C-alpha cells in the first residue's frame, strides 16, 4: 500500500491526471477500498500542495 499511496500522492502533486486515473483504476481493480485510495493517496497529495495556493 505504501508504494501505491506514495505514487498516487506524487502523481497528484505533479498534476499528472492521466497517471492519477490509471493508479486509481488499478487500485480499485485490486480491491482496495475507495476510502483508502482517498485517505492514503489522493488527500496527502492535495495536502502537500495546499501551501502553494495560499495568498
């Protein structure tokens, strides 16, 4: 799970939407719960970016 979540987080941070979609589809196909995909991959990637968008 760590490799998946770090790869997904990195893809989010890089803005690589095609890679994000690919990784999410792969995770779902492997049976990972959607909540885990969100909490362990997508959200950490978005949180890492939040400082870049503050005024």
